[in-house]
C-alpha cells in the first residue's frame, strides 16, 4: 500500500471511527468486538501490502474490519469449554444441584418413614421384590404363602409408600424380567 493510500485510510479511519464502530456493532452485535476489531484494523494498516488507489476508503476499512471480525469469530468458535469437551466425550457432571439433593434427601426420609409403618411381611415382600429383584413366586415359597397373597401385600405396600412419598402408584407387580427372558407368569 503506498503512503498516500495509507494516509488517506488513516484519516478516514480517525474521522469516521464512531461510524465504523457503530456499523460493526450492528453487524456483529458487540461493542467490545467492534472496538477490538477496529484496533486490530488500525494495526494492520501499517502492515498492509501495496495496492492500487483505494476508491472508497470507508468501505475498504469496513470490509477490512469485517474480515478481521469474521476471522476472530471463527477462531473463537474453535475453542471448546471444559463442559463442552466433557459432553462431547460423554463425561457429564452427574452431581445434582443443591435443590435436587435436598429434595432427594426429603423423599428418602419420607420413604424410610413409610417403610417403617409397614407390617414386617409387607416390608419384606416390597424389599425382596423391588430391591433384590426376586420373583413373586420365589417370595411366596420363601414365606410359605400363595403368590396371590404376595401380589396383594405388594400392592398394598406400594400404595402406602406412594401415598406417603406423594407419588403415583406403579401398576406393575414383581421385578422387571431381564431383557429377552420370559416373565415366569408374573402379572405386568
């Protein structure tokens, strides 16, 4: 860039700085980005390669600044935050927030109270079925009662716990069968 072009561009830059910044701010939505880009554009005017006569210095400067802004935005978009990286590779922070933790502790306490209010047989049936995954017919054999009685006791235990915790009753009896296996006659 010859010295007369450089001088002309500097003069237009200085006189039209506010207008250039306003146009870049509207285009890219950030006053900070516009100011940074104009600073870099000023520095690039010193290192610009020789060129022919610039017919429209204002448009030339605006295009130069816009190119700097686009280059910067592209480079910034290539940076990845730690959260983005964790999500991309499947490591997600499983820690619940304090509100969820407090609610969970409250529900666990309510469930513990509800379990303590059950008769020993109902509590044993519920825990064996839901926590240990034992089939209803096996629970019936272990307790020496019919499977139908186990189903009724489980239904009452679930209804009681759901009421105390404030949840809806699950309409399924017995443990979930493993994928691809038969249900062994447990009603679903």
